[in-house]
C-alpha cells in the first residue's frame, strides 16, 4: 500500500479493462438518452391518430421533455456532486424507466407532458453524471478520447433508436416505443450497479464514511495500487 493520491494512480497508469468498460457504459447510457429524447417523436404519429388530434398539438409535449432535461442537468447534476456519481446514475435510470412506463398509461396531453418532464429530469441528470464518470475513470492520456466517445452515444442512440422504432411500430401501437425504452433502461440498472464503482475522484474529494475502503476496493478492481491514507481535503 502507498500514500500516493489515488487520483494520481488513475491519471498516470494505463487504463484497465474495467475503466474501458465504464467508458463503454457511459456511451450506452448516453445512447439511451438519445433514444428516450426522440421516443415521443417516434410515437407522435400514432398518438395523434389514436387521440384524433393534430400532430402540431403535440409540439408542447416535445418541449416539456427539454424543460425537464434542463432542470435535471442543473439540479441533479448538483446531486451527483453531493451523493456520488453511481447513486445518481442509478436514480436517474429509475426515474427514466418510470417516466417511460407511465407515458403508456396517459389519456391526454397534460398527463403525457407531465411524464415527459419526469423522463427529461432523469435524462438531464444522467448527462451531467456520465460526463463526470467518463472523465474521472480515464487516465490523463485517454481522458479527451473517453469524453469524446461518451458524447457520440447520444446521436448513435437517436439514429439506432429510429431504426428500432420503425420496426416496433410495424403492427404495434405507439406504446411499444415507450415499452422498449423502459425495458432497456431497466436492464441497464443492474449492469450499472455491478460494473461501475463509485468514482475514486469523488470519494477522495468528499471523503464520506468508509471512503478509504471503497477507494481501495475500486483500485483493486481497476488493477491499481491501494493506498493506506487519504490526502487532506
């Protein structure tokens, strides 16, 4: 064991398989955000037809999710700094899954707008958290690459989501799009829980109870040396 700052060990050593797996997960999470944002666009023709309304009336619903994203980025991004990256990501996934499922139960524009705001809150918080995770699990040499790779997940998810939605809507109603998004979101919850440890950077900076043990556990999983004391805050 050493007294080196654990953040320096991550910054100066080669990235392990776990670190690359975490970066890959941030890409997947960002892709999920891209699909969830556009899911209402994929579903809107079916909604308009079923409810007998003009598609232009759904414009307000599209903006509601963006409002939720803005609020989530501001407020839940701050939560990630207070309680940690990992619980914030898990919480945002739960919020997103609930919002997607509940969107299938609505009977009017107001209800749909409310649940799209809820979904947007989770997406906004997720975007803030995975930005930090991609950077903090990377070494100095690969940090820019990791953040860039994470960023491409959003448009990739939107494009692939459109292709998937086109197939889902053949012979199915618009709710299938939201069921698919909720299912993928729910599947990612245990993956994040078991794969992503709490950020060593966050633990070193905040030093909550048990921080040293959690840092050393993460360091072992990443194949880095452990430390016997934490640096001063």
